[in-house]
C-alpha cells in the first residue's frame, strides 16, 4: 500500500507540469531594408523621416512594416486588426535620429510614451513621436510642442485628429495660416 501514495504524488506532479505552458516568445523586430514598403500606403519606408513601426499579427512569422507610427496605429486600431495583434514595435526617438531612425532603436509599442501635436513631420505628415523613456518624451515635448499620451490613450479619434492636423503644435498653426 505505500506505493499508491507515491504513485499518486508522482502522477500529480506530472499533471501539474503538463498544465503549465511556457510564455509565448515574441519575435524580435526585423530591420527595415531598402525596398520595404508600408503595409498601409505602399510608400518606401526608408525614404522618409520620423519613427516607423512593425506589427506581428497572431500566427505571422514576419512583421507588417509601416512608414510612420500614425500608419501603424491607424492599422492596429481597426476593429478587425485589434484582436489579431500579437505585438508591435516603434522606434525610440530618444535613442536614434528623427531623420533616419536606426533598427537597433525599436522598442515595444505597448511600453512606449508618445508625443502628438508636435512640430516635426514624418512620412505621412503629422505622426506620433515614440519614446521608451517618459523623460525623453517630455524633453521632446518641451522642445517641439505637443502633448504626452500613453499607448492606452491612442484611439481612432486621436489618430483622425492627428492626421487632419487638429492637435496643435507649430504645424497646425502654420497650416491654419496658409489656408487663409
């Protein structure tokens, strides 16, 4: 009879081990190569300044690449895409240049801080400046205007206002003066 408790204990340990699953390993960002085009607009990504983005959808081995953070989030915030997202990356402008963001500066989009309504232009005009550190985002905002937002605050309304140039900053003021 002493064998039964040992066998039951061993079986319980094995079953417990089987029920635990390893966390999903997320694919790393992929370098943006010459000739890569934006998943949304088809523009050549490397031809334009500003932070870019990459998104891995569930079951996808390679990312969809985007010429700007505005294009990335406009795609991701569509209802049919929100539930398919595995993870996404954006350039950390605190660690790379605006003119030619480096592939080594990608950070998880969900962890980044963003500045909207600033005076810098990206591939599609107004875009979200992305930063890994809040302090870098605040310093950028202090120099270039705009306001700080978190990943959770980005929605289609914000993206629409940003795309139409309605979020202040020197660009919106210039656009308003040239329209008259």
